[in-house]
């Protein structure tokens, strides 16, 4: 029958196979660059053989010296893995916020989530004495981030349509400024912990450890899984709240659920890496330009490409002014701000 | 198929719809007509659960208020007057959105869903357009794509809010003929309609609303009288009942 053969044409595009391979290769390449580049250069072959030597029963012997082994697995690997987790999380959270708020400029940083998470964490460090690597830090950070995004959304809605990209971003900025002011006040009151907080806030992975990876990974895993599972519903939301409701979607519950998931992951990322801007804008929009605007493509690819992107940004951060380091937020802002300007210009034609 | 009893809708203290009672039989096509602001669209929106109302509404023997959102969307499909059509979405992807009420919360479309969307596209001659972006379609093609999404919902009731606005004369007829033929597949249709001559030809029954209340109801030739149209539209018209329906001709005063 004609209909049977036609079914093949009636498919959602999802992630086209070539782009799966490209995104996978990009992430793998970024990881190898991140592991190999540094004051002690390690070749790709060395990294692969050393990795295989840690697999039992393979009987591969590492070609690296014990110093190189230590640099690779105790210094660089946690750093690269942490950057990948944080980058993937910020990018997929950005795509989720953009979907539920119908707003191309939504980003964890611009919505105030990052500032809120920062404040939550700072309060925990200053008053709760949890230290900068405690298990409680992501939780405090989550409460702060959720407060911030709720405030930004309420403010943006009262100021005008949330669909109007400008209103939500201005609301996010207002929230960010206020939270930053409170943050500065708290820091001034606690000069003894100020240095800790400050170096943490600037963002970066220079002190990354496997224990930080262990703190962030569960949150990021659950949060990004939740967002990936909602990728089809995010497409349904693209026809607007009312039509989505007429298709049987409980729009307000869905929005709450996705915002909570994205904020939990972002908060965990902020708790281990400080404030890193623009990843949530650059990565999803690049995918929209190159692959497709369907969230079935944007959401999963954001996770993979965001991970690779932040690993490369971190390589730049530690090599450009070597032996010193740039804060990674400086690197992402350097690329992100001009990119944001481009999105702002084109978003006038977007709904 | 549809039964409304004293349906009333309030917006910010004013009554947009007052005491509307209406019955629509299976496979019937009932059109709601009336001047701007008469409450036609509000009735449609209340029926698909988008507006709170008082009174009662029944769909296939079940009370609308007691149906869950997904259940309701499996019984009733809405084609809004100005649908949001993301230009980058393909026609196939857009039609597949209609499968949402049939899918589990985290599920993606399976074989049955692809088949249903394909049937909808085939029915509306859109299969050759399946992979085209919505942004590249003409007005008539786009309206058919929106209909395809509603058909993919496989609901027994189809609500159309002004299905012919922004279409040229030929496309208007094409779309209405299509809708008419869909009734043969077992669909019950309720639509709002601006164009009274088209209403007089395609509707089985007309319901004339004015300021939220039903003021006339029945066969087109009875509802579309010069007296009614003068009283409720403030219009001066000549009505011709001829072969194929009732024709309303505006006449200069």
C-alpha cells in the first residue's frame, strides 16, 4: 500500500547519523587534546596505551614514566572530566531553558541561575562552614539557583510577555545584580573565608579532583537524563502553550519539572566550577544553525558538544598565558559575548 | 456526540458566553456564527479544556470536566485561527505532534504513530511535502498541514476556528470541501465561520450567537434571514436560497 511505503517519509529527523559521528569525534578529540596538552606533553598513543594498561586482563604496559602517569591520571584526567561534565550540563540546561521559556536567549547564566547558585553556595560556605568541596554545597547552590530562576521568570512575566526575549533577559540581569550585591555583602562580612569564595567564584578547573567529579556527576546524570527524556515534549511546546495544552500537555507542570531538572544540574555544575557564562547559548545555537532546530537534535547534541567545548575552552584557559591561568569564564565570555550579539540580532525574526 | 447545557464563561467579571445549550450529532457539521466578540471562539476553547466554564459539556457521553487533559485531546482536536507553525519544523514532524495525547509521558512515536501521521498526510495530499519545512509552504498548504496535525490526533470531534481566514477564494473552497469529505470518515465538526455565504453552503446547522447568547439556531435558510442579519450584525443584506445552499449578498444602503 502507498501508506506503508510513505511511513518512511513520515519521521522526525532526530539526530542525523553524520552528526552523531561528528559530535562523538569532537568530544573524543577534545578529551585527547585536554589530556595531552600541558607543561608535560603526552602523545595520543601514550594516553591510549596508559588507559588500556589500567584495564585488567589486557596486559598492556604503560609507556609513560611514573611522573607522567601521575600528571595524566591525578591532575589532568579529573580536570578534563570535570570540565566535560560541567560543559555538557550548562549546554543542555541552556537548551532546556530556551525550550520551556520559548526564548532563544535563555541561558543558565543570563537567567540568574548561576548567580543564585553562587549566592547559595557562598552562604553555605560563610554561615554553614561546609567548605568548598562538601556534599552540601550543590544542595545550597540548588536552592539559590531555583530561587533566582523563579524570581527572573515572575519578574519577566509581570514586565511583559516571556516570549519577548528582552523582558526575560532583563529580569535575569536584575536578579543577577541583586544576588551579586548580596553576595558581595556576605563576602565582606566574612573576610576570613573571602579568599576561598573568591577563587571558587571566578570559576575554573585548576583545583579539580576526582572527589569533585563524584560530587557533581550524580546530579548532572539525573538532570540531563530528565531533559533528554523530555526532548519530544520540548518540540510540542514550540507550538505555544495553548496549542500544547490542546494536545494534552500539562504545560505548567512540565515547565516546572524541566526548570527544576535543569536548575539542579546547573547548581551542581556551579558548585564545583564557579560561574561560567555563555556555554548554554553558544552550544545549542551552533547546533540549531548547523543541524536542526528540533529539540530532538538540539538536546542530546548539546550534552555531547557542550562537554567537548568546555574541555577545549579549559585547554585555552591554561595554555594562553602559561604558566599562569586565565579564569575559564574569561575564555567562554570572549567567544560567547560576540556570539550572543549575533543571536540577539537574528532572534528578532524568531518567535 | 456533543452536548452543552447552560454553558457560561466569565472573563474578568464579564460574561463572555451565557447559557449556551447545544447538541451536535455524530458526523454533523455545525457552524457558530455571529458578530465579532459574540463568544464563538470561547465556546470552542471551553470545549477543549482551555477555558474554565460553568454548566456542563458532554463529549460522546462523558463529561468534559471529568476528563484528563490527554483523554480530552484524544476525543477532540482543535485547529486554532492563528496556529503557531515553527518554520523549521517539517510537515511530517508537525503532523507527528498530533500524536502527543496517544504517547506515554516520556515515549517517542512508534510504528502506529508514524502510520497515523502518514494517513493524515495522505488524506490531505501532503505526502510529497512531508520533508518540507513549514516555512516554505503557501497559505493553503500550511492550512492543510495544520489540519493534518489535527487528523493525526485521531479524535472523533474536530473544532475549527475560522478555518478560511487568510486563504484566497479557491483555497477556502478547497479546505471546506476537504473538511466536508472528512465527515464521511466519521468526524463530527464544529467550526466558527466569518463568511456567511460559505456558512450557508457547508453547514448542516447554524448557531447564531450575539453577545454570548444563542439568538437563532437551525438550518441555514432559517438562520440567515435578512431580519437576523440586520438585528445582530447591523448589516443590510439580500439572501438568496438557491441550488447548493443559502447565499448572503451584502447590499449597499
